[in-house]
C-alpha cells in the first residue's frame, strides 16, 4: 500500500453546462494505492474549483468541489474492467474527470435563496433600487381599474360619491 498527495492541472476544460472546471485549474489529489489480487485498488479524493454563472441571476460564481473515487485498475490479461495497469502505472485522469463532471451542479446558484432577475427590467432582484413596481396591468382590463377600491383611499372608487341618508 502506498499513499500519495500531489497537485496537477486539469488538462482541459471539464464540464459543458453553466459551470465547469477551467483548463489548467489545479486539482489536488490524495490517493491510496493498494495491491490486490486482481490489480491495483485506488481510493482517492480530488479537490478543485469550478467557475461559471448562477442559473437564476447570471452572477459569476466560483465554488470548490471535492469528490471521492474508488477504482480497480486490473492487471493486463485479467477479466475485463474499465481500467488497466499500464507499465506499472495507473492513469487517474479519466476516473477523476468523470467524478468531478458528474458532481457539478446542473442548475448552480450563487446563494440558496437567490431571487434571480426581475422579469420586467432584467435587473438582479438582490440589487433592486427598492422601488416596487406593481404587476403590469393588461390594457384590456385597464377600464375596470376605476371600479375597484384603491387601498390608499378610504372610500372605494365606484364612479359615484358615497352619500349618507339620514
């Protein structure tokens, strides 16, 4: 059994969605290699950072990602496995890349309760000026606005004055 700790750059961009691990981004590895009857068992932890944009408000984000892998690298000529020992070496790039890409969020957010963008103005709701605009009124219903009570007025606007009879 041998244990290794090392750092290597990502050889290419990993991931194709809103977030990805950039090419040359450092990947820290802590690996344990054990000789077993079938080959070499690798147990490893990989740490790196992904970058991209929030899926709600399109803010740039960068978050750490950590994955654990365990893979058997079989000796040449043994039963079919996904990976083989080649010249007494194991190539960890493919299993590490696969584990990291599968752990990337499909809909990343900058914060768990990100409100997103204002559909009317396109501004980020977290950066809003505070001026609340009501929902736009459909012009087909605008004429009915005169017949509905205004919450700021004390008396409802019905087109006639309220008079009290004694």
